[in-house]
């Protein structure tokens, strides 16, 4: 269990770093989704399944989708101008 | 200030703060040790007082139920604000068919991804109903159930395209569900006042501990929150997606487009 926790904590730090270091917004969205998934697994490992459920549903599905849609809308607006 | 100066300042600040951070970190209780007195009290008292086995639900929907009502209204206000903001530039009228941007490539879905989405969506919906109904028994509850239900609806979009998503998940219905859920929560909070007892007091039978029906009023409150979250997020996603369409272009109702 300790090894799994350590690995997940490390993964959370790495995926969080990836969000900050990637400069392309589209890549950032996917990095943030991966970070959400890792956090969901971490919460599961720490025996907080209810928080994990909301993190996975909101953090890896809904928020990234809204970001992607927003990026698409911005791109459309730029093309029209 | 050049980049090198900034880096130097950062390192100096970190060095200056390091002893304080170290002192706090070493004084922390060991990792995973349950020290919070509130949690211990809740664990000891609530199974008997409220006959629920999910203590998080007991705290959220009973002990601090009024706070949760405030959070729920916050979600409602946030969604309403986003809708007003987006419709302000687009107009109140809803196009009959899904708009389509001329010249945008139509992405054909793989049979495999269509099948996975069509099988996955109903399973996820059933799971969200399970999570909502077992809110007082097992981890989860209304918010989680609503968020899972919305991701099930998103699978319809992923597998069958925007036009069909728009017809299968009617936005007015989602707005109605959101309002219905919020109303159910408000009624559950306000009706006990008519009997001269504090808001959210459970007048329903408490049920059996660890049973599907346990916790009395927390069951309808959980369902209300699930409906409100489902409707709220669905409306939000729908309004955002309308932003990437041009309604004045030729409607192509049956075409799958990405």
C-alpha cells in the first residue's frame, strides 16, 4: 500500500508539473484530465471513494470538455474576424 | 527585473521560509492518522441518531444541511449566470436543428467507439441512479450521481455526434430537471418549518441502518441534488456547445459532425 501511495503521489506531482510546463492550451487540457484521473486514483487509494467519484466525473470528463469547447469557440471567432 | 534576478529572489525567499516550513511539517500528525475530533464524534453518534452508514451524507444533508442548500443554490446561480452571459450574445431563440459550420470536416466515428458509447451510456446512467439511491448507505450521493449521469450523457455526444445529442438530450428538459431538483431540495428544507420544527428535520420514518431506505429525509434530498446537478451541468455543456455552431447556416439534422 505504501508503494502504491508513493507512486500515485509522484504521478500526481508529475502530471501537475506537465500541466504547468505544456504551453499549448489543447495539450494543457489533456494534461489536466490526466492529472484529474491520477488524483481520482489517489483518492481511491486513500479510501475516499466519494471524492474520487466526483474528481473523475468533473475533473477528467466535464471540465476538460468545457475547456475544449471554449478553445473551439475561440478558434471559430478568430477565423471569422 | 531580469529572469536571473527573479530566480535569485525566489531562492532567497524559499531559503528564508524553509525553517518555518520545516517546523510545521515536522509538527504534523503522522500520515493518515485520524486525529480530527469532529470526525470521531460524527462516527460515534450519527449511526444511532440518523440511522445512516455514510457519514459524509449525514454531515452534508443533515448536520450542515442548510450549508449544502446554499452550495446547491450557488451551482444554480452559476449555471444561470453562464446561460445569461452566453445567450446574451447569441439570442434567446433556439434553432430547430443543430447548427453546422460550413467547411468543417465531418469526422466519421468508428463502429467500435459507437458501440462502446452506446453500451456505456446506459450502464453509467444506471450506476448514477445506484449512487443517488444509495447516498445514505455507501460512499457517493447526489452530487456524484449527477456528475456521473452527465458523463453518461456526454457519451451520447461522443458516440453519435452533436445533432443526435441535441435531439436525444433536449435542453429544455435538462433545464426543467435542474429546476425540479433544486425545488425538491428547497421543499425538503422548508416543509418542516410548517410543522414548527427546524428546517430539514426528518419527519419521514428513519428506516433501518444500512438498508436501502435509511436516513429519512436524506433520501429525497439526495435525489433532488442528483437531479439539480445533472440538469445544471447538462444545461451548461449544451450552452457551451452551442457557441461552436452557427445557427444561421444550413441545418443538417441527420449528419454526424464532430
